[in-house]
């Protein structure tokens, strides 16, 4: 029955046709006591017809039913026999439909028409006024109450459906935004891993090519650096991809505290970049995303220095934990005269700004710092060289 009810709910014409047939059957059940069978049969068939269209055309159907009720009253007066069995029920259904599906204003107007019909019935058929008023009051009050209940139910269902639609939209949008953010994060991580290692490898390869005949020992050292850097990058890349493929616990995530910073600095020193590292404050107990952000900023800044600061460059890395944030400052004395070894043309300011080349260096750092709620400045120092300065809050404030 529930399945049949749900099926009927989507087919109002079928349900209302069944209601109209039920009204015809009620009339046919009492036709044996009528003297004017033909007239009664005609009204028994005609009056229920507008009920079929009560939800599709509620106003028109109600008006036709009221007109048929008045006509049946007049015909009942002419033939001296009551024909209003189905007409009374039909106008009650019309009142119910108007209140439930159209509005109270139309229901009140229709109720006024029903009062006129009732007065005409009492006047022409000489029925008991008290009994007629009591019966019609109860009957129409019942129709109105049922309509109010159904209207409230429809309003509730509509609101629930609207909220579910909004919730589905918000869930889909949130999932889309989460996927986009995750793609951006993965792209940033892969760029930081690959770009750093490849930059060191390219510069060392150029240097090894330049020093291959004149200084075999330097070439051998450069090739060793290339191999070590490639192995480290491949190891970190595999670890990152493995973490993306499998579920992992927080303790399995790569740690980038003081040990990670020291490792990056040591790698750059092995490649030939003179680096001084200064770390103050407790840096190993900060949030993993903040620690990773500090690590990537230092790594990218030193890579840029190594590639673009010219011959015999020197860099200073300062990481200072303050009360509410972490200050990261990487500066160098380079003048953009080319890489560490080898003859490479001098890059201009656009290269250091991330406009030339891949264009993802400073852009990636700015994106990472922005995600963490911090600020980043990068540019030439008044005394010469380049400086990257970033402040990352320890706890990101979420706007309400």
C-alpha cells in the first residue's frame, strides 16, 4: 500500500479520477430510491467530473462545482427531489483543494459562495435552517482543517527538500574545493621536491662539464653531488607518492623541523653554496604544516640563490620562533652573475622573481605562506643581493 501511495502521489489525475469514480458509485448506491432516475443519473455522472481536474485547475474546477451545486439545487426544486448527495461532497472537496493548494484568500471567497448556495438551498427546498447550518459548519470546518494540515505538511516537505538540496550542493562544492586544494598542495609539494633537486643537478652538471678537463677532481665531486642529490630527491618523491596512495598515520608524515633544515643546508653546502644557519626558539614542536612550510621556503630560497646568485655566492638562513609566529629570512650576496661554476649568461631580475624559467618558485612560496595565513616579501637588498622574508603564524586565525 505504501508503494501504491507513493506511486499515486506523482500522478494526481489518476488519484483524482479514482476519487470521482468513488463519488459516482456513492450516487449509484442510492439510485434505487429515486423517482427521477434519468435526471439523478445525469447529475451523478456530471458533478464528479470537475473533481478529476481539481489539482491541475483548482480555481476552474471549484467554480464549476459551485455552479453545478447551484444548478442541482434549482433542479431539485423543480422535480421536488433532492439531488445534492454528491454535489455537497464535491464542493467540500473543492474548498479543501483551494485552501491546501491555492491559498486561504481563495478559500474564504469560495466559502462565501458556499454560504450563498446553502442559503439558496434552505430557501428553495425548505430544509431545517438549524440543522443545515450546524451540518455545513462542521463539514466545511472539517474540510478547512484538513486542508490546513495538508498545507502545513506540504510546506514542511518543501522546506526539507530545499534544505536537502542546499546541503547536497554545499557537500558537492566542499568536496570539489577539497579536491582542488589537495591538487594544489600535491603540485606544490612535487614542485618543491623536483625543482630543488633538478636545479642542483643542472648547475652541478654544467660545472662538471666545464671542469672535466681542467679540474677532474672538481668534476668528480660535482658528479658525486649529482648522484647524491638525485638519490635523495627520488627517495623523497617515492615517500610522497606512497603517502598519497595509502592511508597513513600522522607519525608517518615527513618531519621537517631543525633536523630537516640542517639537512637542506648541509646538502647545499655539499653542492658548493656557503650557507650560515641560525635557528632560535623551539622549532620541533610546531604544527606539521607550519614546519613543512618553513622547510620549503628555506629549500626554495637556497635553490634560487644557488642557481642565480653568481660565482662564489654566500647565503644566510635565519629561522626565529617568536611568541605568535615564525620568522624565516634567507638572504645572499649574489649579484645575478650566473651559477656557481660554468659559463652561464647572467639572469636578470625577472628570473629571481619567478617570471622566467618555470615561474613557480616565488609563486609557490607565496601560495604556501598564504595558505598558512602568513606574509612573504622578496626582493633585492639595499646593500646588494637578494632577500626572502616570511612570517608564518603558529596558529592560523579562521575568520568567522
